[in-house]
């Protein structure tokens, strides 16, 4: 049986709530508003992990489906990405700053 590297505890409140210890938050890379996934095993142990968002974007899914179909139907047109193409992309985005935690403006949604 594997030995635990770190151990943390927390106490339930009267309303069955608890604070996730900072050690656990750091290990799972949890932030505010993140979702926690609990996996209950047959032996009664519970695994806690960071839940991965499974929100689907119908437009994005349709686009990926279009690309997949097009690639299958026209695989003779596929080309390897060259070093020059990579350099061109890097030049295009070198001064672009992105903050994925910033909400979109209403007109951008």
C-alpha cells in the first residue's frame, strides 16, 4: 500500500460544511469558485480531486466536427507545420496579453 506523503484534516460544522485545508487546495491547484470531485471507492475511501469543467460549447463542438470531417475528406491537402509558419504565429502574438480569468465584455459573448 502506498504511503501518504502529506496528511490534512478539517472539521465539519453543524451544517456539514468544512474548509478545505490550504495544503489540499495547493496540492489540487484549487482557487475560488473551483469545483471539487469526490470519488467514493468500494472500500469506503474517498478520493478528492479537482473537477474538470465539462461545459460544452455547441459552436466550438460544431467547428471541431467540421474540421474533423474536412480533414478526413481532404487528407491529401494536409501539410506539416513548418518552422517559418511557427515563427509567423509567434510574431503575430508576441505582444498579446491574455488573462483567462477576466470576464468577457457583454458585446464579446
